[in-house]
C-alpha cells in the first residue's frame, strides 16, 4: 500500500513541475513574438518626432514679420510695449530694422518697421538691459535748460541727435518761435523752445532735450522746416 501510494503520488508531482515550465515557454514565445513589433515602433516614433521638429522649425523660420507705420509721438519703447507688452524689447525692433533706423532714439513718422515675433539674432541681453534709457529718451533731463542763447540752442539740437550742419537753422527757428525760453507756450498750447504742437502727443514737451528731439523728428533732421511758420514767413532770418 505504501508503494502504491508513492506511485500514485509521483505523477501528480511531475504534473505540478511541468505546468510552470510550459507557462514559462508560452510566456517566452509571447514576449519574443512581441519584441519585433515594439522594436519597430521606436524608430517610427522617433522619426515622426524628428519630422515634426523640422517642420516646426521651418514654420517659425518662415513666419512673416508684422509691419507697423510709425506715428507722431511713437518711440521704439512704446511700439515694443504695444506689440510685446514690454518696453524693454525695443532692441528687437532696432535690430530687425537696422537698415531703416540709424539711431534708436530717433524714428520718424511714416517709417514702416518690421515687427518680428521672435528676437532677432543680434538682440543681446546687454542691449536689452539698456531699455529704460530708450523708454525715457524724450523726457531725459539735460544741463541745458531755462532761457538759452543761440549757441545753447545749437548745442541742445546736436545733443538731441540733430545734424551739425542744421544746428544754426534749428537755433534760429527756436529763437524766432520762443525767444529761447524753455517754458514758452503758444496760443494753441505749443510748448518749449521749438513750440511743438500738442497734436504731436508726447513729443510736445517742455523738457529741453525732449523738445529738441521732437524738432529733430518733425523736421526730418533739418531737411524739412515747413511745419514752422517762422520758417515759411522768413522770421527766422538773422536770429542766430
């Protein structure tokens, strides 16, 4: 009976050891069958990702820049604030328009500027750090103030970026307009040495340097003095 019991129990023991072996074999076959599919999908995903990256790069590279026509009273800082929400990004505009803008403190009404969506390659962190100077360019104080003589007005004109060749004409017009008085005010609200009309927005200021910059902008750096009646009437002659 003991021997029979042992013989009967033996097959059960063998059956118990064979089940895991078969299960393992099946699992290995299943895993091996799946490996090629997994291996094949990795390059496909990587390729798709690479293709998307290239496509995105091309889209960004070819994205057309917006255009903006400068209006009276505009500065690079104010335009940057309008398009980027930050006046500190004036340098993006300056670098993108180097062929049009020679002096970032001096832009002219009617100029058409490119407004990039991304920072140009030459827009550096150093230049961006200097942004506050551009933002306050028209209101920065100067040592020249109060009632000025012709030499003082000539110097102020040149400090504002005006052409040296036009300095005497600029001073002559300022003397005819305001007698060289910083806080001279016209009947229509014209302000300062060059009597800048309020229609010119922030360009109309009593600040000496700001007023001179406005004269540079409005006269196209001395190439067009017709906006001043003292020029068209000839009243400027002999003033300086």
